[in-house]
C-alpha cells in the first residue's frame, strides 16, 4: 500500500453519509434568513457537515484554511464558482452540480457555492483535517483580497 492509498477519500465519505440520512443526528432544516448547517460527525482525520440552501442562498468566496475535502449534492442543485489566480489575474470558472453530483478539492481550493435554482438544496461536505479557519475573499483589481479570517468555535 502506498501513501496515497492511505489518504481518506473525502468524496466517498460524503456519499456514504448522503446515502444514510436515517443515521444523521438531525434532519435538514431550511431557513429563509440564512443558510443552515450542522456538523454530523468528526474523526481524527476529517469532519462531516450537512448544509441546506434555499434558492438564492450562497457563500462568499472562501477557502478552507488548508483543509482538503469534497462535497456531494444530495438534493437540488448548487453552482460552484472556483477562483484561480495567476499571472493574468483571477479567473472564475462556474459549474452546476445537480443531485448526485460531487467533487473533491485540494487544500488550496478557493470557491463560492450558490443555490441559483428555484428549489431548496441539501449537500454533505467533508473536510480533512477538520476546519480550523476559513478565509473569506473578494475579487479586486489585483486579484483575491482577504476580507476576514474566521475561526472554528468562535464564528461557526
């Protein structure tokens, strides 16, 4: 077995949790005022979150503080805007992920998630290691500009 074989498959974990909603400690909740989220599980090398998205709800552009991970769309659809920076400035690539779709991402992934549909959405997210910080950004003339750095336990 190689080192890469020992790495946790975050997307497989997200799909496993998405396939067993009867084992979740809470049922998804939908709030018009803000996105709802709940930590479903945690282990030494990862944590699992359940998120709900009403139409129009989304995140700011953010990273995951050095954690890699994955997400799986259980219900509805979500649009992910991935931000890449380089010599030509920042570029945004959008992709819509419908029910059953998922995606892995690395430790330096910067993106924004939005429910641009007219139906509520539910997704399962896995981060490894567990989140400790999230940096929120805005796109400025010089590329990504840091807005805030949020810390686990105090801001979420």
